[in-house]
C-alpha cells in the first residue's frame, strides 16, 4: 500500500563527514531507513540520536534536523517521502482483499 502514498524514494550514500538536511516540507512525512553504516540524527533542538544499520527515522510535518555521517565509512540510507495528509485523506481506503492476506498462508 506504500506505493499509493509515496511521493519519492531516494537512495543516499553519504561519505564520511557529510551532513544531509533531514527537514521535509510542511505536511509531508519522511522515513529514513539506514541500510548500512552509522551516523546520527540531530534534531531542531540540537539533540543527537545515533543511527545504525537497520534503524528507522521518522520525520513528520517538516520537522527540522539533519542526518550526519560522523563515522569513517559511508552511511547508506533509503529515504521515503510520503504525500501530505491532505492528499492521502482523499484516496480510497486501501483494504487488502486477497483471502490469504486476511487469513495468512495456508489458513483458508
């Protein structure tokens, strides 16, 4: 169902010492998935949070912050920008209809 709400998917490979603005646009939610490496997210209040392989970072409604690669190797991320709620609220309900999705495989 993500495809109907996703505005953009970006692959980012940040070299050591790189800072990427993590702020989204007003009304847009962003998801950052750390594929490999390590770094940190620094929010608008200058609080720092470590990022490691497998971590998810959620940013909603244009909140400020930045993703920083403060390690000696590359930091690889997938960034998903989701459409604003004003748009997705008008989309039809996305309800799975396949019986195997509702009951699970082998539970017919």
